[in-house]
């Protein structure tokens, strides 16, 4: 079995690659342009030559351009079985500063890999989308896979646009496409601009941590924080379960946590005090939403269970950063 992973040097892409290497005998072809979000240091840390010799191939390509003849022939020479499309602009603030670049990465990049997909015989193509396409979730509300879009920033809109392209190609060309919506991921080797590693660094440096709240500073922003290895397990489940069809699936996680509780829990693990302030999330970061929430029942009905609970995953992640502080820079 061979799997092509676009964005393999990215945060979630390398965790999926690590999981595949450790739990299967599959071969992996990584496709990446190695920008700010992708680094070979991640691949270097998960790749043990003595254990995984000849199981990983890497191809440099920027998906903002169509897959050229050289790359096409190189990929096809390995006769791939599945494609996992994770290459994307993943940061809301960057999408607000440069919407054009975000659309090129997420919409045009997806179009180009879909054009490549048309000429293959892969069994399953998974497009990795986000909870943010649904917009803010009021208290007590969780969105199902096929609920309407309500994008609040260019990142969410670009991911929603790419989803629609996937559906169009699935319907027009009868392609085996699966769409996943994933919530806020965390884990080892995440970009230091993300909330958990940036909070660890600020606590260690004695800096103030900003916690997003509503305009009155009475309701704290919350997320379902999802361990990257739980995502990896869910993705391989979707690839191997005979019950999965061309459809959309939410990957949610085990626990909803508000950001103040999360920062306090991190401070307890670090064993340092938390200096924080509540800020109006929309004034400080326009385009961001106070709460996201998705229903998880669809995967559960198929028999999937998340192997790692939130508290243990968070503790392990924080301890990893304390032992690998170069990843906080």
C-alpha cells in the first residue's frame, strides 16, 4: 500500500506519516514545498532509517502550480493507492493579511491535486478541511457534517471553496473523495505561533498570556482541542474501514475546553504562575470566532474511538516542549 501525503512536512501531515510508519507496512510519498509551515526537521525526527528504510520518498512541489510532467511521472512510478491532501495555508491571521495567498494555497492548490487525481486509480482521496467553515457555534450548538457554511475569515472561506471543488469533482468525475472537518489540533512539533506552544513559551518567559473572551469579558472562548495522534488514528481508520463511503466526517476530539482553563492547566504542568489578561477577541483578532463545535456521532457509529484522552495528551505535549525547547523559538 502506498499513500501520497501533500503537506507531509507540516504539523498534522508529519504526525499522520509517523503513525503510518509505526503501525503499518505502507509506503509514503511526501509532496511539500517546505514553506514556513513545513520543515524537514519534522521528518528527520520521525524517520528512523534502520526501521523505515526505503518506505519514504519525498518530492518537492508547490501545488499553486499544476503538477508538471516530471512530478507526475515520479509519483505515478510508485503506483499510489491513497491520497491525503493536507497542504494548505492554515493560519487565520495570515489569511487576513494576505487573502490572495490563502486562496492560491487552499483553492488553487486543491484544484491542481484534483486534476492529478482524475488521472489516477486511487482507492480514496481525503481532503482535510476545518471546523471553521461552519463559523461560530452558539452555546449548546454543534454542527453536523452537511450543515451550511458561514465563513468568518478568508481562511475558512478558502477551505470551504476547496470543499466545494472536491464535491464537484466527486460528482462530475465519480472520484472517491472523502472530506474531513477537524477541530483545533495540538501536539509535538507544532508551529510556535499556535496557542499551546506560544502559551508554554510565554509562561516560561514570564510574559502575559492573552485570553480571548466576548466584548464584556464574561464568556471565554472555547475549542475542542484535538491531539494530532488522534487525528492520525482517525485518518487511517477512514482509509481502512470498509464502512466508509464518499462522504464528510467530523474529527472532533474528546473534550471541549475554554482557553483560560487550558492556559491554567498548561501553567500547572510547567509549574510556573500564569500571568494573563482577558481581551475582546474580535477587537484583538478580527475574523476569529469565540467558539467552534462539531458533532462526533458519525465516526463513533462506524466504531471509531479516540485512543488518547485530552488531559494525558496535553501533559505529554507540554512535557515534550519542555524537553525540546528549540521548538518554542
